[in-house]
C-alpha cells in the first residue's frame, strides 16, 4: 500500500454502520466540516473507515458535490498516515468516520486542509492521543 493512499477497503460503505454513527457515535463540528466518529476496539492493528458526504441542500449540481468530495478525500488522504502513526502504539481498533461538508461555498484546498488539521486535533484530544502530530 502506498504511504498516502486511500484504498477502497478504507471507505465506509455499510448503511448500517453509517446510520449507527449518526445515532450512537460522537460528533464534532469544525467549519466547514461536521464529523461523526466512533472508536471500535477489537482488531490487532489500527485502521480507519471513512465516508464523505456533501448535502444537496446547498449544492444542487452533482459536479459541485463531486468536486467538494474530491477535495475532502485529498485533504484526508494527505493527513491520515501521520494520524495512524501516532495512534498505532496507543489503541488497536478501527476508527469509523463520516465527514459531512457543511460549508455554503467551495473553499480552496489550503483552507480545507487547515480546517481538517484542526478537526484532527479535536479527534485526537477526544481519543486521548498525546503526540506531536496529533
């Protein structure tokens, strides 16, 4: 696997798991993201399962929604390896994430990257992961 890849097996696709995150998972907001997450202990190693969503309410045109999801996937992909590296010695299990874009306009990549970095910080503090990269 590439160091910064986002393989299909990391995508959260199960409707039951996604709906479970919305009902039982933790939630945090950091504009322009709303993130639902849940830690599922059990496996011997760490992995992340993630889903991305953009609402039709603000973006009626599919090309706009697809562009935002593509930007979100790229931002996530660039930062996931550092997060997993710092999480590895602490807790084995799976982190399930649903990332919903709540912004009312399409922001540039750099702004989305900075917002996601701060959202990672909040997730790390909720998981009690103490390290430099997190």
